[in-house]
């Protein structure tokens, strides 16, 4: 559920609104939510998120209801720099976690929810070693039989009793976005933030792409090479669909502009 905070003017990509953010401004916004005890959840938006929103109205509503929608993928950063007057940088969930821990130190209590059995524990252990000041309120993994929605009431109880300030959710997209949208009103921590495969990366179970691939927009290629059987459809088909939809969107914009100019000329009004 969104708060009454004055939102940044979002730019749209295929009818999905994204906040023009940098890691620093995202940290400031989340810090303000926690310190002012205002609730909201954070979606780290990717090309896959946008395609899911086009196919599933529930996912579209979940993203639209977020307090912050960050540009997680480089294609969205490039579009944001063209469509927004504000500064836009990549705010990528797994990296942003580390930047947030470094920037806030002992200031907040963190809860980690998601991942496969054993993964979240390993991630927390390694994060504590890297950030000695990290305040861990708790962590848990959803049971296999749970849908990840309201059925996991025990996890909701544990999270509320932990007195955490922020919950890092690693359930995978779009499940994690739907989980936050569904359970936001039942959870007491001010901020929920969905970070996808971050627990796997920080636990050392999956290898991250090198920085040059992240910055050049080729991280998808690294992930495809790491898990081809699971991710080929998302990246090969999904990326192609995204480019096609962008081309159609651009064509419609040009067509509308020409129709508008033509109607002005026919009515005798100046351009």
C-alpha cells in the first residue's frame, strides 16, 4: 500500500511506472520510510517484471501499489535517462542490499525471508561476516507446501514478533511482488523489499556476473549461461517480446503525434 509521501515523477515503460532513482536516492527514501514509521514496499523492476505485468493484472496492480519501483535492469535505466528529467541509475536488488547495509550500519533491524532451505542461513552468515554491524532480527524460509501468499501465517507471525525495520524478500518474481502486495497490511515492519535471487548470490550458491556485464546490459547473458534450462524462455523469448513491444509503442507514439499535428493543421490552429 502506498503512503502519502510526495512521489517522484515516474516514467513509464510499456505502461509500468518506474521511479527515477539512484542507489543513493533509494537509500534516502527507504530510510525516511523507516524513521518516519510509514509503510511501503519496494519492487526492483526488470524487463521480466514489465512483461509479467502486461500478462497478469494482479502483477500490474502489485507493482503499481509499491512505494518505490526501482530501475533494476539496464534497459530500464537507458529508457529512464531519455524519459525522465531526473538522474536515473541502476538500482539492482542484490547489489543495493550491500550498499544499504554499508550506508546505514547499525541503524536498522533486518529480516530475511525466502530462498531454499539452507540458503538464507548461509547468506546471513556471510553477510554478518562482511558487515559486523549488521543487525539481524531474524530469517526464515517458506515451507514447501506454502503458496507464498497468506497461507504462510507462521512466517508472518515470526516477522512481526522480530520487530524488524525492513524485510528482504527473496521468493523470485512475480511471487515476491504478489506476496508483498497481499501481506503488506498484515506485516508490522515498515518496509518490505523484494530482491529476487540475492540470497543465492550472497550465500555463494550462484555466481554473479562481472561488473562490466552488469554495466553493459549483458548480465542476462551471464545468467542464461549459468542456468540455460530454467532461464532460456525468460531471456531469449522475453527479451525479444520486450523489444517488439517497445517498437510498437514507439510507432504508436509517432502515429498519435502525426494525427495530432494533422488535426491542428486542418482546424487552422498553430502547431
